[in-house]
């Protein structure tokens, strides 16, 4: 690709490179630069890509897109916003692949992973077409499954995935859209056919600082979308709906929602309800328990209704949908107690999960949890309060401490238990905490390992160490 084509629609301030320069790749990590690649120097929150321009030049970069003149001897283009320039140049480099797909984006604090998986399953079943998936657990392109580094990939990697999907003939792409990705313009070149909002509760305030700013970031999805699906029962719905200039389908349990679930039946292994949409009704069943599963099902159906698919077919296909790894996942124990793994990492997610467990538990409910380091510290005691109020016993441990001291994190969790009689056991080492929890589980207990979910690692410092809770549980059980 010629440089002039790569720069299409980018706000260029100065051009210090030949327009006909041939570009062979696009990189934002200097360690991945190959001869002939364009390197985009992006300012991050931990480091500044401009520092690595000399390394990129030494690796053979053909040109650098940057916000300040580089010291290295390399052709360069001065742009107003290098992060946005990366998104636009990525779309250009990969031939605008998102425009060849019907893209559904799901944002919200909780439910994104399950909802996107449900949308993918419904689209596959009802249309018979290929559907790609981008999300927290994994990225799926046809038969290929790639590990996910972020909930929403960097714009260059996102466009590469879209290109791969389009090239194998996929017609749809379903993706989780994080507030970070919206704020940082990772998805600014994605024409969403449908943008879906699930809910809003406290999370990521280390980044957004306030709940208002967090919501504003989420709302950036809708100017990029042609239609919307919005949870009418969420407190943020009114503000979102009042700002919309696109068609919207609202969903919820209340009478003012376009798509409603009535006649709810919450069973230990499933939810059943009647879906009502603008005068039409259909019976629905989803084999994932919990009231929150009703909302995830409604969100997925609303997205597909926005694409013109029929309610009856969607509800019929819903019954064949499977649960998602790390979301209320049952771990086989071979003993008379239940072990669950769930990703819940916010006060709201913990409450939803625990209320679901309490509805069906035969005996005590225990919860093992911790809080991630270098993340919103204000939610730590709030998570403890929720767990201490709904569980019969609690094991406080480490999650992904990152660069924080694990014991310091725990000290900020513990005040949330004040005034509660719930027994609390503190074991900083998560492996040992899991061992203790399993060894002390009684007949009829339900023990939930909360916070890691699909993750098979623990982040200590800046390093990921292998840690799969399923493997740990199997080892403990084998030795009992």
C-alpha cells in the first residue's frame, strides 16, 4: 500500500515522507516492526510510543506516524492524534474490512461476554451464516480460536481480525466493546449495525474517575451505530435513550420495554419466560440459571430483532445455546458439594451471581474472592460488603495483584465486613485459598471461586503466570 492511501481521512499536520512510499505492515509495538512497516507512536498511560521511534527506525520502519518530530533519521508524518490515526490507518491498511461485515457491538459493565456469545449462537442458528466473535474470553474466526489480550483489541489488531473474518466469508461479527476502547478510539472506524447497552454499575473508576464519565464513554458506541438495543430497566437508560438519534429496541421486565420477558420461571439449571415484542409472543428457555440470564437473553434477542430476524426463530434457537466458560461454570468434584467458577469482579456482578446461587443452594454458600491491583480501589470494601451480606462464609485472597502488594489490597477489602457476622478466612496465596476452601467444604455446600472466570493466569507485577483454577481444584480433589 502507498503511504498516501494509508493516510486517507487522517488529519495530517506535516508530511515528511514520499507519498508513494510503499508500506508493508502497520505496527504500534516497536518490537514487532519489520522492514517496510509503518510505526505509529501512540501515547499510552504507562509509556509513550514516541520513546521507541529510534528502535522502530533501527528495525527498518519505512515511516513513523507521530505527534512530535522524531529525533531518529526516519521519514515521518506529523498527525494531530496518533491514537486516532492508528485506528484510521488500520482500517485503510486492511481495506476497510468492517464495512464488509454486519457488526454487532455490546457494551455495559456486566453481561457483555455472555450476551455476545448468545448473539453469535442465535445468528449462526437462524441465518446459517458465518459469525466471528471478539471478546474477553477469546476471539473466534471460523474454526480458529485466538487468545484475547484485551476485551476489545487495539485498533490495528481489531482490523486484522475483521479482515480475516471477511476473507473466509463470514457475514457477521459480534464483539464486546469496552469503555476503554470507546474512549481511546479503538473502534472509531467500525460501522456498527447494532450497538447494545446491557447495564452500568461501578467499575473502571481508576480510569474514568467518575460514574458520569464512565457512562459517557459507554455512550460513544451509539454515534457509531445504525440501531440500538438498550436495557430499559437500567438507571442509565433514560439518559441514553434521550441522546439517541437512531432507531432503538428497548428490553426489560417492565411494561415500558419494547421487548419484555413475562411469566418468568427461574429453575436451578435454566430460565424460562415468554418473550413479548410489539404484539408478538414466543416461549423462550435458556440453560443458564439466574435472573441476570433473562436480561442477557433479552439483550441478544433485541440485537437480532434489530437486524430483522423473527422473534419465534430466535426464541427457538435460544434453547440450544450453551453457557460460557467462567460464567457460573460448574467444576466436577465427584463429591457432595458444588464448585462454581464465575468471573464476577464488580459489586453488582457478585450480587447477581450470589442471589442466583442462593436460590438453588442446598446448604451453605461460600465465596472465595479478591480484588485486582492497579484498578478501582473504591470498590474493594463494597465487594466485601456484598459478599459478606449474601454468603455464609468468605475466603479473601489475591486476584491479579499486578504491581500492588497483595496484602495491602486485602487490607482495603476487609473494612467492608465490619458489622457483619459472616466468618471470614484470609489466605493471601490463591492456590492455598482454593485448597482450603475445597478441603473444608461440607456436604451440600456451594463454593464459588469468584473473579478469575475464564482466565488461566495470575498477573503478578507485569508478568502473567499460569494458574488455572480448574487444574488446581482437580489436583486438590485428587489428593483428598
